[in-house]
C-alpha cells in the first residue's frame, strides 16, 4: 500500500471526482472506487485526461480500500451504510476513514435544502458506528462545492471543518492544504459533524435563492493565521 | 409607538447590549427590556455613556414590547419560553419578533459547545409556536460575537443568516445593514434556523480551540454583490 495514496469511494460522483482531480493535481496517488468497476475506470480516465501524468486508478470499492490508508466516503447518504458494510472487513486501525456525506432529505425523496435525523447524530457518526473497533473516522469536505473543485484553474475558497479523533484529524487537516483555496479548520470531536452537515443544507438553499450554481462556500472570520 | 424603534428583550446581557449599542450608534431609537426595570435602566445608561445622544430607554420586558415594532429576543435559551409567555399578549401581527437564541446545552448544565434538541426544531420555531397566530418570527444574529458588537470602533465581520416569512425577513435583513461589517444573508424559511443555531455551538468550540476570546464569525463565499 502506498502510504500517500488516497482512495475515494463513490469517486465517480460529482464531488468525489472533484476531490480526485484536485488530489491528483497535487501529485498524490488517487484510487477511485465505485460499486461498478467500469465506472471507476472511466472516472480514472477522466482524471488522467484533465491532469496529465496523474497517478490514478479505478477499482471496485473493496479493492480501493486495500490500496490506500486514507479512504474518503463520497456516496449519497442513502448508500452510506451499504457502502461501509461492503468494505468494512478490509478496514484497519491504520486507515483513516473520511465521511463527507450529509443526510439530505433527498434520501427519502424530499428536498436537498432539508436533512433527515440520524439516530447516531450525524452521517459521520453513523459511519463510525458501523466500523470495526479502532478504525478512526474523520468528518470533512461536506461544504465544498463539486463545481468549484472541478474548476482546476481556480481556487475553491472554502473552509473545511475537520472533526474526529486528534491524530487522524491532523491527517485530514493536512489533506485540505493540498487544494488551493481550501483551509482546514480544527472542528474538534466527531460529534460536531452534525452542525457541519447541517450547513450543507443551508448552503444548498443559498445556492438556489442567490442563483449561484457554482456553489456558495463558507469562511470563518477571526481565526489566527 | 415610534416605527423605527427596536426593542431588545434581555438587552442587559452581553449580546443584547452589544446590539443595543450598535443600533443606537446607527441612530435608531432603542428600548432595552429586562425582567428587572433597574437592570434595564442601568443598561440604557451604559448605552448613553458609550453613544452620546443615543435615544435609548430601559423598561421591563412587557412595556418594552409596547414601544417598538421590532422585538429582539436576546435571552438565554432556558428563559426563552418564559419571556415569550410574559409578553405575548402585547404582541401583534404588526410586530416582527426576532429570535437570536440558541439551544445551547448550558441550559441543562452541560457545555456551550453542544446543543439540546428542541421539539419544534429550533429555538426560533419554539418562539413561533408560543406566539399568537399572525405574529411573525424571524431568526437572526445567533452567530454574531458579543465582544465584537461591543467594540464600536471596529466592524464586526460576520454574515447574519436571516430566516422567516418573506416580508418580515426583509425588515431584519435591512437591520443588519445598520451595523458596520454585518451582512444580512437571505436564509429562507424559519425552519432553517436549526442549521444556523447549530453553527453557534461550532463557533464556540472554535473560539476555545483557537483561543479567540473576541469570537470567530462566519462569511459565505461566492454570493453575488
């Protein structure tokens, strides 16, 4: 396993593919995971076309997990539990699992400007509850616009609140710095993910009301440099 | 009733007094309400000392409501229902009630970095549920630092998400523009207050982790000018 590799499960979706492009552009090996191998391979081709020389491959989700110590879950909320259950036997305490999902009410056929309640408190804590003991989960990237991630010529201009256990939290804070315009912000314990996930629904409403298809982002003011 | 007056119930507290100072400085008549008349009057004296010529008076909460069409609730969450019940008979559909409370877990003796669940969905919706039919409620100002409000020489540097019915929402969006550095952002329907209130708990955690006693704020990126 390449210790610098980053796996993105659901990396064929808009936001996952956006992160794949950005991490590949930063020179990191990227493994795109999907339930369907062909879709993963097609997404990997897309990254290679946009980022010449990118170290990227497409695999099915379970194989992708075996190739990278950092595993980002970028699947719609309704596929989160299923995806985690399909790969969890391959996850170890040496992995860092990153939850970027949001329990948008689209999962039940309602709108993306609302959320559904999650018994565990948040999507990130749902993920944590399904993993073998000792596998760390960190919450991040929920509020980063897919559209802006994919515009490689422009910085993204968004803060990323990173929540989870201290050591893996630092790993993910460092990941944020790979993407121009992203800033990782120390979001404390994983349970704070509930607040960060709620912001996503708010931002989606702002995108609609202010007609910003590129996506509104968030910055915190007053933080030390 | 002066149509430009702003009443702030709980205006003797840090954040309410901060808003009173800012609105007085912008030339608006301000009525500070408190459960105790003497405390309201002392706070009014404090505003007059900081803002020479300020049009400010201190009254008990129920009398304050009779003096202004805009009524801002700036009381700790655990006093919200009691305060609303004490004044609701004097509130009319011509009022705009502004909820700036957050259901911080301090209400039950736990910490300010966490919230408690509110049956109605948010503090703002709790307030709405307690008011006579037709009295509009708007949610705003939750994430504005009291410390920064009180530093009159400096802009506040924070966006204010304003949620509620369209017409009163516009009234409160205009209020935001009275304070240098605040920007009102159209937050859609009142139910979105739950997401905005959650951000407060997140910001309080950031203040602690990053040692920013002045208070971290929030800005949205990508909004049209």
